[in-house]
């Protein structure tokens, strides 16, 4: 698991209570990536970050609530363009929302390289 762009020590502490496998750097073969995004232009990184999650992994995109410059549909549209689909939206905190993105089942590679 990795956390990028989320500067919230209490969130980092909560994750650390659940698992010791938390990185603050991008790395390959992640089961989960929490990605803090502050503006629409940064959503392009989903195209690259998709390659860092396992076939059955997920990216949680976390963004500030109440901004017209970055809204849920912006995240969803860029995710689709990056080959990801949304499966859950949550209120991450009092100030942030989050959308869980995964690789569609039809595009997942099974162990051994089979689809």
C-alpha cells in the first residue's frame, strides 16, 4: 500500500495501526494506492499510476470537497480515460471526498498472464 499527496498524519497513523506495509513513495505491485489530488491537471497521473497497482488492486483518489475546479465527475472521466472504473465514492473526511478506482474485470490479468 502507498499514500501519495495526502499530508494527513492522523490518516498515516490509522493506516499504520492496520498494516506495517505502508509506503509514502510510489512502488510497483500495490494492492492499494491512496492518491491525494488538489487540481484537475494532476488527474493525468492516473494513466501512470494505474501501472503500479496489481490487477485486482485499487486507487483511492482523494480530493477537497466543495471545489468547482475539481469534482467527482472530473475524477471519474479521467479514470475512464486511464482504463479505470469507479466502484465506490465516500466522504473521506469532513473536508475531503474519495473515489475508489479499479481495473475493469474484463481487463484484469490473472496470475500466469491470462485474462
